[in-house]
């Protein structure tokens, strides 16, 4: 990520909940700050959560071209705007990559990392997509949006759609999250945001060897059947971080926080108890 052009920070739309030590939540692609409610609704009972819509996503409208480095400029400006000197950063997928980049760029401000379905050298194992996949996904998403968690839709379209690569457990709770948060986020993701992500992927993004510079504690969480960012690539990231804990959830995929939310939140709570320094207490 290079500073090859002069960057003006975008003023990001941000969802703020709770009181206490700040936790910055970074969503994936497609996504919005609302997509992190599974984390923020829980963590904001004890901490102050900040969940921005990244540039080009949600209500942070941005139509001209930008690159991944611009997200970091925006996020640093966000910390300054809310006078956040230190924070814990939780990132899901693309958000996890940005979380690691923030820890490399602003080590004095990032106290810890919670990395969800992400990797410093992301690798996928997604099979070729057929036209039927896209058709079933469109129908499943639309019907699920109208009537969330409708079992007939899950059985008829959901399990044959691309959702089968995003989730392994076709539960009503997972489909509720997809209806409430995934579909609106998808519709609010700008072409510029998609271009920025794909150009970073095509350039062969790889920060594995730089991870040794990150000193703060990290919790790395993965879904065993993740096809978008494989659990192996998440494990490689955990192994290259100095002070990391690794957790992999069987029979789950890229959206595993929506498949086994209680398990994930319990593991995060346990890790926070074991690492009080990441939330500003010793």
C-alpha cells in the first residue's frame, strides 16, 4: 500500500454504541457498520463501539476511484475526530486486513486485534460459479429479504445458492442476519469500493512477513469451511503474529459469526478477560 497520491480523508458515517474503552469495528466487502451488530450489540454493553461505513460503503458515499490505502487515511482521521488515543480493533474479512494495516501504521494507538475470517495473505478455494448459482442466490436473497428464515426458501433455494459457500449451517438465525444486514449492505456497496478491493487482490496482497512488527495481542478466528478466505490462510496469519490466539469453528464458513454467534462472543469475552491490557486495564 503506497502513498502514490495525495489523499483527503473521507468523513465516514459511523454507528456508535455504549460507553467505556473504545473498540473500532471494521466490516468486510460488501458490508456496512451495521453488518457488525452481532459484535457491537454485545460488546457495547461494556465498551464503546465505533462501527464506520468504510469509504464507498453504506452511507459513506464515494464514487470516484480510490485505493485500499485511502481506507487507512479515513480511519486515522476517524480516530482523531473522536479523540480516540487508543482502541482495540475488530475486523471481519476485508476489515481484518485493514485492522492489521492499522496496527502496522499506528502501533501506539492499537492495543489489540480481533481478526475474523481474514488473512495477511488471503487465499480462497471458491469453486467456479455457474449461472444457476447466481440465479438461486438472487431468488434466495430476495425471498429471504421479504420473509426472513422461511424454511421452504432455505431448503429450495438457499442450500443450492452461493450461500452454501458463505455458511454451512442453514439456520434461521444465519438467514435472519443475511436478510437484515447482508442484502442491504450489498445494495449499498459502490462500484469504486469493489474496484479498490479487486485491484488490491490482483496485485497479490501479502503482509505475512510484516506481521512480526505487530506486538499487541491478537485473537484470530476462522470458519473451517471458509471458501473466501481459507482457514489455512488465517492460521498462517496467526502463526506469524507474535502474541496470538487461534480459534477455528468446525462446520462453519465465511459468515461463521452469524452461524454460531454465542460461541464466538463467548470466546471473545474469554480472550478479553485473559488480556485486560487490550481494553486499557491491567
